């Protein structure tokens, strides 16, 4: 598709091109220029914008708990081979076999 650049009007990306690129109304885009080539990219969200403050607090709390588990030695692995992993998995399964779960009737 070809459009004509005019000095007094902004450059318009045709709707068919926007659709094919997956651009949505209201989405922020970024322009990059290299020589005479203009690249239009969807703007990536900043890491701080991905989560609300409440979601960030929950994530941070879970990461802190995971750090405590690691420091307390409540981890498995690392395993050198898949056989070591499977052996460890079977040991853990045997420990759980004697326990009743919510699904047990």
C-alpha cells in the first residue's frame, strides 16, 4: 500500500496496515529511524506498569517466602541427570502415599 506524504497533514497509517500489524486503538507505539527506514513498534510496557501496587506486594511477599524456603533448605535439586530427578520425585511420592488428601474418599 502506498500513501503520499503531505507537508501540512500528518502521516496516516492506513487502517488495513494497522490491522495486519495488530495495532489497537489507544495503544502506544514507538518510532525508530535508521537511515531512511522508519520502524513502528508497539511500545513495551515498563516493568513498573505491568502490575498494580497491590499485585506487586503479593508478588514480593511470595518471593520473600521462596527465599526463606531456600535458606531453610526446603528445596530439591539441582539434578545432574533426569534419572536423579525421577528418583527424587518417586521418593517424594512415597512420602505422600500414606497421607490422605482432600481428594481421598
